[in-house]
């Protein structure tokens, strides 16, 4: 069975930025897939509770490509402190997991 993969998540404030990040990571071969969803976010920032519309990007990334995917997100992201986190997938349909592994690779 292929190595497990990760769901790497970040949020951005504009749809065009979400599209740009999604396309860049897939084109670079760092993510096999990227999905974008509109969300409402409540968060603490500068001592105030903020409420803003955002876009969540969910990337499907081979576990061994995480460091490069995170680096690319940080490079392309407009936020001062972008949320970037990964959720480990322990089980997945084997052919799908193999597709993720084949389409997201570490750089270099």
C-alpha cells in the first residue's frame, strides 16, 4: 500500500488568491488535487474577535511532500500568519492513495 497522504489546509481572504495557490501547488506537482470552499471565519487577532469571509483550500499531498508544499504555501500566501496544517489520512481507497502519491512529490 502507498504511504499515507495528508490533507493540507489553508485559508485566504480572496477567491483569486485561492485559485492562484491551488493551481500553483498542483502545477508544481506538490499536490495531486486542491479543493476550494467558501467559509465564514471567526478568529482572535490583535486582541479583537474578527469575523470575515474566507476561502479554505484543501490540498491532497503525499506525506513526503509536506515540507515543500508548506514552503510553497508560505511563499505564495498574503497573510502575515497563514494557517497551514495537515490532517493525516490513515486509510484510503488504495488506488486513490496511489494516485495522490504519484501526483504529489517532494521537489528536488
